[in-house]
């Protein structure tokens, strides 16, 4: 689970999570996605990495992805991540245990939105896992 209030996240999941889905989105009062109960969300708008606008718990993995984007000269902007945008924009789930994962389906009421795959997803995923492996080697002295 993400964050310090495990009971609140469990309650949110039990109330809103649909059978057969992996996680539950936490949205603001206007319906914009902020995060999930176990990770962060980011969306791509062309060459711009969009992070949620609003209040959400800090995420180490989101920080790593945003820092890499900045190092690569990729624009990082805060934006209201409305679910309907996911029909045309790649959406990623970020989590320290699972790394970077593309969101393959987003269930909104009776509608299932299938976000497109980001063309550089494999590169970003491999970068994240590669950093983890380098850190592990460094930590163990290898």
C-alpha cells in the first residue's frame, strides 16, 4: 500500500475497486486522477510528461521519472489528468515495487478506456530497472 494511512486506502479500495482490476484511482472532487491506492500516475501528452495537478502523496518513483525527464530535456508539467484524456494519451502507473507500468485499461463507470502505449515505454522501463540493478550492485560492492 502507498502512504501512511493504510486503513483509508483499504477502505477506498473495498468501496470502489472493481473485480478483476489491479488498483483503484483516487480522484479529486472534479474527477481528475491524482494517484492510485498503491502508486502514482503520470500521463504523456506528446513529448510532455504530465504529473497530476492537485494534492497527492509524494512518490519516490514519480520523482525519479520526473528527474530523468528533466535531465533529458523533456518538459514536465502539472495537469488535471481527466480519465477521458487516457483514450488518446499514454498513462503510466509508477510504484517502487513494480517500477513503471503502462495502464492497459481504465474502467470509468460502464466505459473501459484503453490508453495507447508510449513509444518509448520499453526504454523508460529498462532505465528504471537498470538503475535499480546498478544500485544493488553498488550496495553489495560488486
